[in-house]
C-alpha cells in the first residue's frame, strides 16, 4: 500500500549549489589515488598487482552501490538516502587517511566507493524540485562539477602528498565532503518517495554482480600474465560467464531487482548505456596514458615529469571537463541530445588521433587531453540528461544509475586494456614501454570512439523516444 505525498517544493540556487559542492568534493576524493599510485606503492611496499587492486576497488564498489542507491532514492526520497550514503563515504575517507597499511587502505576505498551513488541521488533531487527545462541545466551543472572535482583532485593530489603526506591527501577532500553534506542536509528540502517502500534489497543480485565485476577485472588485469597458464585463464573466463549469466537470470526473476534490466529495453536507456560504455573506454585511454607518457624519462621519448608537474599539465583538461557539463546541458535543451553527442564523439576522436600522431611536445599532450576531457563531459552529461528526462519521475534513480554503472565499467575496462597494452609493449629487461605501445593505445581508443557513431545515428533528435 503506497502513501500519497505532497509535491516537493521548489528549490533555489543555494540548494543546487550545495549539490554542486558535494559533487566537487566527492569527485576530488574519488580521484586522488590514480596520480599518486607510485607514491602509495613505495610507502606501503605494494607489489604491482596490489597497486592494480587498489586502483580499481573504488570503481567496483561504486558500480555495485550506484543502482542500489538509485533504487533506495526512488523508494525513500533522494535527500534521506544521500545524507546517509555520504556518512559512509566520510567514514571511508577517514579510514583511508589514517590507514597504516594496505588492508586498511583497501577497506577505506571500499567505503569511499559509496560516493559514486551520489550522482543519481542528486538527479532525483533536481527532478523532484525543478521544472523539466531547469532540471536539464541543473543536471548538466552537477555532472560537470563532479568531473571538474575529479580533475581538481588529480591536480592537487601530487602536491599535497609530496608537500604534506599521503594522509592529508585523503583527509582534506574528506573534510570537504563532510561540509558539503551538511549544506545539503540544511538547504535541500525533503523530496517525497516515488516508489513503494515494502520491497527489500536484492542481495543475490548484489553478490552475483560483485562476482561478475571482480572476475572481469581479474581477467582484464591478469590476462596477459596468464597466457602461459591457459587453464587458469580459461577457468576465470568460465567463472565470469557463470557469474554474468547467473546475475542476469536472478535480476529477470527478482521482485525488486537491484538493476532493473527491463530498463535496457527502452531505446533511450539502452542506447545511452551502450554509448556511455564506448565513450568511457575511449576516455580512459587518455586518462591513463597521458600521465604515464609525461612520466617517461626525458632521455627517451618522454618528459620525466613529477607528480606535481603532471597535475599542472592536466589543469587545462580539468577546466575543460568542468565547463563541459553545463555546456552539454544547455546544448541538449536547445539542440537535442543527438547533436551534442555527435559533436562530442567527433571531438574525442580528433583528440585521440592527434595524441597518437603528435606527442613529442608537452603542449601536444595538454591539448589532446583537454579535447578528450571536454568531449567526454559533453557526451556523458548528454547521455545522463537524456536518460533522466526520458523516464517516469519514479524511475529516475534506476535509469541514471544504469548509465553511471556503465560509465564506471567502461572506464575500468579501458584502463585495464590500455595497461595491458603498455605491459605487452615493454621490452624484456626494461621498465619503459615502447613508444609504439602508447600509439597503439590511442589508436584503439579512437577506433572504439568512432564505433559509437553507429549507435548515435539511431538516436532521435530530441530527448524522448
């Protein structure tokens, strides 16, 4: 039996600003590990395999939490869930900041992964309190600020870790998340639930999806090393297929699935997920390869840059990413999602091919990375906006959660694949990959990005299908 709730009252710029501040803070906290991974490996005496595990555990946790957060937000109200979710994130940030060893740091990262679920909850709040036209722009702003916060975290992590310590690298953005959560709690009015509250959490689906994602990361990350052990590799592939098949079967039969796969049959949602995956695979190549190329010794083909210098070189990309969300939101409102996504895909392909062809000067990498960051922001924001405004209000959290899970998986797959390319392209006895490995990574990413145009062509010009 459902309860009738009063309509949510409109919100002002201060409440949207609080959501934006939370997006910036969580984006910064999410991104600090990647640019400082070599430093963490040295201080905690981690092996390369342990470092790879640390770099993906937050993404895997986020992919699991996001659909649950969206479902709970639709069921109990976005504000109620987002505040509790951020309490878990703040606890994780403090655990990471105080971690004396790798196991404790991994625990902190698992808890921090809950932050990924904040975005669909923000979209629930925006749609509940704003008219349709204003909500599109607000969603674009929040999405853009999350991306900008992530890039800002990448920029600041090196100087903070080198100038203060790795502990402060986690503590400072955790303090920011805490403050932003307090602002959301005080400035954002409560929104009414949009779904019945009686159904429970789909624990079988959660366990099977966890196994699927973890096994997928193992196959991608260890595949090259396991070529000499084909039976082990085959066993992992079979296990991946079993987990994936079992998860799909459970979700199709569950009364209240953690991910409503029926949503994927809706053209707007299904196409958005496919496009988001392909685009994020392309984006992840530049995100992973460009800093690696900056760090290659200057006496070879690289620049020998420090973590602080790399963060400075990535600043234009951070700026491009931060403005892409608002631009995309306005563009979708005026031109339609297909036009914005087409422009973003073409821009990203140009940036990736440019990086493959010219990477002998610092400005080559700076410009190419900025183009990719801008294009990714345009495309992903357009996909999220298109999805959020093409479903019923009560399905906003579930639908956008699907797109954001796809974003996380696409990025994780892209990083693992490009990392494998560099590993395969490293000559025996050397720690420096061949330059051709970087070129191959950029070209492959560009090819995947261009492939997404086949899906873009089938999209309608407007938002709804």
